[in-house]
């Protein structure tokens, strides 16, 4: 017979960015929370880790910012991407991005929560399924230490990533799916000098010999003097790329002079990691007794650097909707439904941009004018970066009617936001 861990007000499955923030927010509202992860920390995950002011403001809101800002990592002042180049705007006191390895960042969050009243953290605890009472989810089945355990709660939140066990257990439907677009690989260098105004740099390239008309390299100044160096190819070239990842990774970087010259000053100090398993989808994010946050609720290609910020903002919306709700009352379902609707509205514009669905809805000549104006007009570039970091509502830029207006010369001043 399964042993019992206990009864809680909420169980959060997955303890990285989405799960830690959700658990912290619920506990701040007085809920008793069980936070579970199948791994133990420190443990990395396949993910680069540039994050923006939307994540920083959420970390601050849940009293998790201080340990993060003590990590020695440069304040990154500029975004220099193939389609937009501008400094980061001031956003609730932050005018920088930061890039901290996930084994450091996620461990800091989990360790901080271990000592926080109201939160029980269990690692090496794999959730195998959910418990039900009638049609409601009422808890989880956990495998830990060679035993099967159960824990019960009126709300189970899946913060367990894109292959979410909770989503599978509740048969959460996916929608607006877009097949994988790119494969992304990365490693770390030391000894690459930092710019006076550190920038997150991405540069476009091509690798026709392996079928990649589109490839890109990126360099993000990271913690402890490291530089995250990455390279990716459009998905159709992945089959050729993976035949010899170290070779094509190095050759790809060497084809992009701006990157080749910079990394020549440094030395690679880590293995190359990455993935092509990057589907794009939304999932229905709530149901009777359950909710989903972070990648479990919406996954998208990382080329627009939205994942961690999306996880943070979704957690914040969920906490806002659950504030003042008694988890044992019938108000829970309505609050979860409001969360689902709000987080979809929040994620939608950048999802459409990231997956190229927005571009497909705009005539080519108008899109070209929008891109040309971004290159020529620093105000539009600044507006687009502000949208990426969610300092403004991205729908002010990344919506079909706005692209048309901006392409036609509509004012693009950030001050007017
Ligand atoms: C190559 C790559 C590069 C990326 N680069 C960036 C970037 O630079 N910036 C950015 O913002 N985003 C980036 N992302 C996206 C980012 O990694 C994700 O959006 C983010 O990690 C989502 O966080 P999460 O907490 O929702 O899920 P995850 O980070 O996936 O965490 C889920 C947790 O759930 C746990 N778990 C899963 N199943 C179970 C179970 N059954 N029982 C118990 N625990 C379970 C896992 O162990 C894991 O710790 C990148 C992603 C990839 C793949």
C-alpha cells in the first residue's frame, strides 16, 4: 500500500523556474504547498538561460531576487539580434538582462524555498500520476526512495516542463501547434572579453552544405566569466547536423566572422549540448483540481528568448488569480479559468511572432517594410525590444494591425506607451 506524504493546499510538480515561483507565491498567500521534483539540485537542464526584466520583477515579487543578484554575472545592456538591436529599456527598475547557468539559478531558488514557511520541498520525487475524487484531481502518486507515496490537495499544478506528466495524466489538449522550427546547441567559453556595454548577441548565418539556409550563432555573457556560445540550424537541416554535432557546430560558428573573431580570444570549457525536440504548442492550462504553468502550458522555440519570462509571468498571473481564494471552495475553478484565459492573452503575441504565424498573416512587402524600419528607426527597435522583455504589452507591436501601422510609419515612441 502507498505511504502518505501528507495533505496540502496545493501540490506543485516541477521545481525549476515555473514551479519555484508558483510555490513561493502560493506560500506567500498562506497556502501549504508541496513542491516536488524528480531530480536533485544542483542539476542542469538543456536550456540556455538569458532572462529579462519580466523574470527579474517576478523574482522580486516573490522575494527570490536577492540570491540571484548576488551571482557574479554581468548586467547585459543591449540586445543585438539579427532583426532588432537596441538597449534594454528601463522596466520597473531593471534596465538589463542576465544569464545565469540553470544549475546555479534553479538551485538557488529551490534552496531558498526549502527554508520558507509553508513549503515542503521533496526532490528525487517522481510524480507518476494523479489521484482523483470523481472527476476532480485530488492529489499525486509519487515514487521516491524505492517506495510509492501519495499526497493529496485540492489543487495540483504541473510545472513539469514541455513533456508534462500532469498534462498527460489529465489529458490536457494541445492547440495551435507548430512543428519544431530549429535545433539549438550551445557550450561555454572562458576568456572572451566583455564589451563595455555587454550585449546578448545573435548573428544570422547559413550552412547550405547541410541544408541550412537559416542558421544562427549567439554569444551571451554569462556567470563566473563564462560566455555562452550557441549555434542552431533550421529544423530540416538537423538530420545532417546531428551526424557530427561537434564538427558542424564549430564549422557553423567559423562561418560567421563576427562570432569567429570573438571566440578566437577564448577557450571552450564545456561539452556541447542541445536539442531539436522543440515543438510549439499551447495546452489547455486548467481543469477540475489542476492547472499548468511554464513550458507545461505553452512551449515554443527559444529563438526569441521567451521561455523563462513566460514561465515567470504565468506563475504570477496564477498567483494573482488564486489570491483571496479558499482552495477548498467552489471559487477555485473560476479562478483557474481566469488564469488560463489571462495567461493565453499574455503569451499570444510573442507566440505568434516566435512561430512565424504572425509573419504569415502579413503581406510580404509590408513585413519587409516593418523590418526595414526597425533597422533604420531606433525608436521602433527600442519598442520591439521593450515588447520582447514585456516592458510593454507585446500586442503593441506583435499584432497584425500594429505591424501594418508601424510599417506605414505610425509613431513608435516608447514614451507614448
Ligand atoms: C536549447 C534551449 C535553449 C533555451 N534558451 C532559453 C533562454 O536563453 N532563455 C529563456 O528564457 N528560455 C530558454 N529556453 C526555454 C526554457 O528552458 C524553458 O522555457 C524553461 O526552462 C521553462 O521552465 P519550467 O519551469 O516551465 O520547466 P522546466 O525547466 O522544464 O522544469 C521542469 C521540472 O519538472 C521536473 N519534472 C518533470 N516531470 C516530472 C515528474 N513526473 N515528477 C517530478 N518532477 C518532474 C523536471 O525534473 C524539471 O526540473 C531554452 C530551451 C532550450 C531547450
